[in-house]
C-alpha cells in the first residue's frame, strides 16, 4: 500500500507547494529558477529561505517515511561532477527543470514545457539505458 | 510574511520529495530504467502533482491578482527554440547519469553529503558557466 500511498502523498505535497507559490506570489515554482535567483540576483533572502526549508523537509527522508530502496554509495565523484555540470548548464539554457517544466509547465499546458519535459525524459531514459 | 511563506513552502516541497522517495537517486534511476527493472512509482508522483497544479491554475484564472503580489508573472514565451531543446536534452543526460535533478541534489546535502557536495558544486559551476557565456554574448 505504501508503494502507492507514499508517491501519491508526495506528489500532492509538491503540487500544493506549486499551487501556493502561484496563488501567493503569482509565479511559477521551479527549483533551478530559485537557485538562479539565489546565486545571480540581489533578491537573496526569499530563495535562501525556500531552499533551507527544502533541505530540511527533504532531509526528513528515512525518519518519516519507509525507505523501499537503499541510497547509492561509492559512486565516483567524477560521475557526480559531470552530472552536476550538465544539470546546472542544461537547466539554465532550457529554462527549467523537473519542477518548473515538468510539474508547473505541464499543469498549465505550456507547449514549451511539454516539449522540454519530453526531451529531458527521453535523454535521461537513453542515458540510463546506455550507462547501466 | 514572505519569509515565512518561503520557508514553509520549501519545507512542504521537501517533504513531498521525501515521501515520493525522489530524494533517493536510486529510486529515480529505477523510474528512468524503462528497459530494465522499471519502477513506475514516480509516474504517480508526477500525475498527482500535475493534477493539484491544474486545480491551482483553474483557481488562478478566476482571480485578478495574487494574494501577496501586484500581478501574475507567468512566462508568456510560446515558441520552441534550439536553446529549449538542447538545454533540456543536456539536463536529461545529467539527470540520467546520477539520478539527481536540482531539488533532490540539494536534499542530498543532508541525506548523502559527499554526493550532494560534488553534485551541487558542479551544478553551481554549470550555472555560472551559462551566466558568464550569456554576459559575454550580450
């Protein structure tokens, strides 16, 4: 049951945050965008507080939920660095990540976000198929 | 007021990632592995998040302005260009390599600190390279 209930509740919480952000601030919630605000604009407090909340909430993993899969360990730093560079550069060039394009963009049926989501899903699936 | 809203929003979003186990890159890689031992649970996450989001937009369309801002700031771009495709394509490759997208990468700073450190440092560097490149070309 948890295998259905946990993702269902998780998705609801993510959707609720996006909705609250939209109705309160009038903006699209995207983690890559919020990180960009923190790093490269003068409006630093709000994104900083959001990301602190995110890290605390996400850090509750394992204490609040039943882990069904173990965390990976012993992965090469080089893999993580290449991955981080591609995610950092790619989300800037493409203007969004899984939250901004994938959740918010599809919710409002934005054609750009639908294309972006299909594109990153496709390249991610191919990458996993090739590297596994 | 903004500050409290921001902190609580972040907290709820993070809890959402934790409940759906998106904070664990092994779960994400299992979801992306459609030709292998596919774990479809993240489809449920996407579907329920998008369903709630759609309700949010329906409410938004009936309101004149946001609760704590003067106007809506929804992107109005509609054309699909090379930047969108190449950027999203590169992001997907990075996501498929580690199983981290930006949110779970940040939560890894506490869940799996050494992985989080390498990933987020490189992510900031990648974003800075874009920033620099953009500044030079303008």
